[in-house]
């Protein structure tokens, strides 16, 4: 069970790494559906991240993906 796995992770480094990877994987298609939001929420809750921090991080990831895609587009025109 996913909740049992993530709740058993105590390393701060591993938690931040895993949370970033979870959010990145979910954002591969640029969308977050209800099931995916539940995974993000479940992971953040297991790691003790409050909703504001969780939402700010997800927005930062979205902004970064947009920035990367814009850069790739610009580079393709060079």
C-alpha cells in the first residue's frame, strides 16, 4: 500500500527527492486529475508538508516545466 510505504520514509533527503519525483511524474502531461491530486496530497500528508507548502511546490514545478518548454522552443529556432 502506497500510504504505508511513504509513511515509513524518515529521511528528509529521501522525502524531498521522492516528493519532487512524484510531482514531476504526475505533471508529465501538464495536468493533475483527481486521482493524481490524491497521490500528491497523500504523499505530502505522509511527509508532514502543509497544504500551502505542497501547493507552492507544485506550482513551482509547473512554472519550471513551462520555463523548460519555452527554452526548448527558443532553442529549436536557433
